[in-house]
């Protein structure tokens, strides 16, 4: 969705809903899933991990294109010709989503690892993953001119339509992972807030953390393949921040973050359609606008309460 | 159920604590009985935290052994500074964490457990704070809530890490009174890691002196601690001239 002139109308969106509905669903589901998981990401101060994992997932997709072209050039060319709107992998081995998941889980391992013996911090290793993945994706992208557009869509989230298989994967992940988080939200909170107290009381802190990191890695990988790294990073950080700015009731924070993520995903798509703008950028901007409004409201409320206190 | 006074809850036999396979303190043999109040004292960096983690079963001993009574229920009250204030945790939600554990990981039925959490808050004199955010409370109020969580666990043995750290005199007195009530009413044993040597020894039945630099790991009655040459060597010049905090 780009170009000059008068923007499309809502009637046009409605008339072409069959084309766009998968992308709208993916935006909403990914926003909800990442919004809910993002509360743990923000509270545990692992925001940078989410960014690095998304970047690694993008590199994984780029590698799936490039290695397929190197190993099986005939099949790769046929796959490309068969899918003009979206790349078709020559075999399951080169399925981009599998490469995205593998790269994400590798990046997640870096987060789980404790690099203290290397005299390094976890943040510095994540910086390494982010930079190496970003540079790698650009370098690999330069080698695969046929899929350059696909790769740009994955890095910046400019894809207008998504493959139906991506919708199926994101929807399945949303049901399974969001269901798991719904059951375990108090346990994950305890394990993150007071890990030593939780372990003393017999809580399975390590399995809980493994579930959290795996769910971050998987959801980021699947959503990055469908939407792109930029909106995925935005959804895993901004809705949670907005919810935390709006309320201090922890249960409500999770509900709000889930809803705000979904609103950012769907609303951002609508803004993109109406304004004829890149989708990933408008989804990110929508989430950022909601956070800005929440921060302004909170600032105004704090000021009002301060004045009320001093006048009494 | 109230424990029989003196019932053996946790004992160590030639326990060596440390990390990476290296002991940092001499071997330690001691027994913690029901209803006892222990003060674990020692200068900064003396090995108190390493002993605490080993006794709690969070890190394995380098040598020797730790024996816990079967089905021993443990609780840990962390230092306030270790709780990240970015988390929006209400007082009642914090106390509810005390009801989570191996047999109740998810705590999905909050309603059923609410009454127990509120009873613990009542006992700690913190019921009025129920809906407040833990991060918004004063140091003394927050410490009472931390102890309330230990009360909610109904633990047999409670470890407190610097429970009076950064409290003013009045709040410190309240918290120490609450700890006294904790063991008197329930018969639980309490192990308090503290840098307030004189206060700790005054209230405790037993004491454990640790000092990595001087190679000291000694347990004794609290009253008898002052007579130990090692104690005099470490704290002698401070005792009687205000609080002992080398």
C-alpha cells in the first residue's frame, strides 16, 4: 500500500476484504499474543531480547531463501515462479518459517545462557545477536535479488497480504501459547519477581522460565515470518508498556496488553489501508500512539492528584 | 499444626558451603529445632548469603550434608531491595504468592485462597494495606507484608534475609516483635540473617557466627556468643559502642 493521490475508501476495503482478511487476522492475533507475553518481557527487563530474536528470525528467513538457491537452484526458481506474490519453498527443508524458528530458538539460547564465565553480560551478547543478525540479513538479502521484496517485507513488515499458512500457524500459536500463559501467568510472575522465594516454596522456576523463553522465541519467529521484525518487536513491548502506564492491577495489565496488542495490529492495518502507508510501520506507529496517549493521561492524572493533595 | 518445641527441623553435619567446588568457610555442624530463633551474624562478604542458599537447598553443599525433616515446609523472606519495583504487585497478590508451591503452581482459584492471605495480613497487622501496591509502602510496612507472606505459607522453618535493613528504630522494633510472635504462636523456627549483631543476639536463642576472612563458622547459644574469642576478635571493638557493624 504505497503511492500518491487520494487514499482508498473503507468501501474498497470492505469490497476486497477476502484479499485482506488473513492479514488483518494475523495482525490482530499476533498483537494479542505478543501483547500478553510482552508483559513478562517488559517486567523482566528483556526488551532487547525480543528485538534480537526478531532480527534473528528475519535472518533465518533470508538464509532459507539463499541456501535453497545455492543447494537447489532449479527447484528454487520453480518455487519462485509458482508464487509470484509470496515465495514458495522448493521443499519442507527450505520452509522459511522453520528457519525462522530455528534461528529464533538459537537466539533464545543465547538469552538463557549465563555468559558470566566469559566476563560478558547477557545484554552484550544480545547486542551481538542483534547486530550480527541484522548485518547478516542485509548481506544475504543482497545475494537474493529475486526475494529482495520478500526480505524487505520481513525486516520492516511491509507485507500487505500474508499467506494463509501463516495465518494458520499464528492462530495455532496464539491458541496454544496464550492458553499456556493464561494458566501460568501467576506462576510466571512469581518466578520472575522473586525467583529465590519461588524456588524455596517448590515452584518449578527453571521449567517455567524455559516455557517463557520458548514461547517468546516461537511467537516472535512465527509472527516475524508473517508480519516482519519491526511490528513484532513493537507488539512485544509497546502494548505491555501502555497497559502498565494505565493500571497497576497486574491481572488487568495482562488483559489490557492483550487487547491493546490486537487493536494495534488491526488498527495499524486500517491506518495503512486508509493512508496508503507501509503496514508494519503503521502498526508500530499505532502501538506507539496508544502508549503516548497513555503516558500523557498518566502524567496529567499524577499532576491532578498532586494538586488535589496540596490543596487539601 | 503446632510443632513440638525443639523438634529437629534441619541439621548440618560437617557442612561445607562455597561455590565452584571450593569451600569458603570451615565445616559447620548445627541443629535447628522447632520454636528456636537463630541469628546468623557476620561482616559483609562473610558467607552469610552462601550459607543461606545452601541451607535453603538452592545450591548444593561443597561437602558434608544437610538433613531436613521429612515434608519440612520452608519459607524465605527476601531482602526488600531484591524485589524489583517495576512490578505492579499489590499487597494481597504478594501474600497470595506464599500459597503457591509444588502442589499449587498456578493458583488459578484466587478466591479460595484469599481468606488465608487476608488472615496472614491480619496476623501481621497489615490488613489495611491489602489493596496498596507493595512498592508504594514504607520500609516498615513492606517488611510486615513480607513476613505476612511467610505466615501464609504456614512454614515450619522461616529464613529472613536482613529483615531490619534500612528501617528506622520504630519500624525495626515492630518487625522484630512480629518475628517473635511468628515463632511463639506457631512454634516455627526462625533463622534471621542480620547485620544488627547486638539486636540479633539479644532476641535470638542461638547464633551462628560466620566470617570468611577469619575462617570462622561457629554456632553457640546467643548468650554464649559474647564469650567466644572469635566473636570478640571480630566484634569486640564495636560492642558497647553502638551497633556492631564492621
